[in-house]
C-alpha cells in the first residue's frame, strides 16, 4: 500500500512541474482565455472541485440578421482531474444572444453586446458576445486628387462606410506606389515624387474597398492648367479711372491720403495685376474648390477657435455658393487666425457673441461694432458666426443680386457700376488681400479654381503670368 501511494505522489509531482509556467493568457477580450493545463495538488479519494474554466477565445461575433449562425463555447474545466464537470451557461441579454445547455450560442436579432455567464460549481468564466451591424460598402470622398511634388502639402481623403450605423467602421489605408504618394492611417496623403498612383481604403469588416486616383505633378505646370474667363466692359481704363475718382479713393500707408488719378489708374488696369501675387485678386470666389472638410482641417489645425471647423466652413460655402478655401482664408485674416477678441467671444448685453469676418467692426470702435452686429444676428457660437458670415459675404458681394462681385478686384472697383457698392476706399486693398491669399491658397494645392479677368475697351486680353 505504501508503494502505491508513493507512485501516485511521484506521478503528480512530475505532471505538475511541467505545467507550471505554461499559462498563456491571450488578450482576446477576456481574462479567462487560457491554455493552462494542470492537476490538483490534493491527495484525496473524495471529490475534487472545479477551480477554473478555461476558454479557447474571449469573444464570439455574429452579424445582425444572421439568425441561422451559431457557435459552441469550448471550455476546459481545471484542474484536469476535477470530479466536478457540470458546466452551465446563462445569457445576460436574451434579446441579443441565447445559449443552450450545451453552450451553443445563437444571435436572437438585436445588434449589441452581451455576456454569457459560465459556471461549474464555484468556478466562473465569462464569454463576450457581439452582434454587429455589418458593413455593406465604402465610398471615397473624391475619386481623383492632384498633389505637387514641389509644394509638399498633404491632402485629406475620407472613407465613408455604409451604413452609417455599422458597428465596425475601421478602414485600412494603402498606396499602390509609396514612391509617388504615401497615405497614413487617417487618410492623409503626402506627395513623394512625380507620377500616378492609387490610394485605397479597405474596410476591416467585409473587406470592401474604395480608391482615389492620385496624380503628383509640379506647381509650375499647374499654373498653366488653371482656366481663365474674361468679362468685357464697354469703357476704357481711362474712363473707368475717371469714374473712380468721384468716389474719393485713398492710399493707406502710414496714414490715409487721397489717391492721385495716376495711382488709381495703375491699380485699376488689369494688365498691371496679372503677375505675381496680384493675380489672386482675379480668383473667382463664387465657385467651389473641391477641397474636403478634412483637408480644410489640416490647415485650420492650431488656429484658435477655427480649429476643427472644416465641416462647418464646407457646409457654409456650399449653402451660399462661395469658395470654401476663400471662406477659410477670409476668416483667418479677419480673426487673427481664430484668436481675436471677436473670434473668441465678446459679452454684449449679457450674451456672448462671435464675429469671425469683422462684419460691422467699424474703424471708430471695431470691437463694439462687431459685437453689436453679431448680437443683432444671433451669432452665439463659432458655428453661427461662420454660417452667418458666409451668408453675409455671399448676399452682399459674391452673389449679390445687383452686383456680382465675385473677385477681390470686383469688390474694390465694381466695374459693372464703378464707384458704387465698393468694399473699401483703399486703392491697394485687393492687392493687400491677394498677397495674403497667394500664400494661403498655395496651402491648398489640390484645390480647383479659375480666374475671371476684366477686359476694358481697346484692351488685349491680359494673360496670367
């Protein structure tokens, strides 16, 4: 009898020694996932209770509406020599998933998550169950994109997974040719070299794909591809200049001075303005630029209250038929890149109001005037100020019923009705704005836009330089 007991002890010690240190807990949603196998240390002829219930996986996933699918929960009761083996299963939410006495789990119709409680005596385990709404497709924010190797500005692509309430909306971004363009995990595309490639987004659920054709060229070549339209006027430059003199034009330098006829003529004549940054005063501000909200956000990042407002600017531009890039640039110029007092909010008569475009901010008291106007319009949030400002700019200038002043040049000089409804008296105002816009527009190299240049009587059509 003593020899038999000694043999049992030796066998037990041998098996246990090889099992210790072999526990491999996986990070599959559940602490009960394990391949640990061990014997009880108890030397008894009586019952050996269950101590642990090992699971092969920590989560079971079903698709909503797939009522015919099922999966059995695989369990291992430890210790391996336990005499208690009666495993029981119970669902926490039968509207999501049901489980039978054999551990077979079935979805019951509703999407969501629940837990299957697993017991064997006092030992417990838990299996997570997910019933997900499946992805059925994905589309790209745009089908084509142009970037510039010598203007290495990134552009944002977005992948829209359908349906909108799909449970798993993750996508993986890849570039067919990294030497042409690289895409990061958020869909931000960077030019690397001249050529063509394709950016693809693939859904984690279902493996659906959408692609965007990317062309990387040079900025110098792009200048030749921008369309130009011409608007002809039945007056000479000299006649236009003479009419402008009646509106008391000024020159703003260290002070405010009356402009001479020669100075006015120099800034009225389009032939003097089609080169360098001045040409940007002929950009058509009444056309969309096909720049995504995500790309606008890359520019707005870090610009005070404007940061993250790409969606709002995009929506406001579309609603008012104006350039989204211009709208962003105008707001940045007038609000100190989202940091001015009016941009950050001013208390007016007990209400905090916002004004991002300097509307109503008269020279004598710009803070009071801008706040008063914002209060009258109910601009009590940054979003209200963006949308309200866009509407004001569109209705009063770019898409005005009487004067379609859709360029900086037209805003200042209004060639359809000279000396009337002009944005400023400073003869250099459009040039000053254009200089700022030139640098800012080049921050959006993928934008599409066009020039609209006036042609006065007796003038040859000026060519962009």
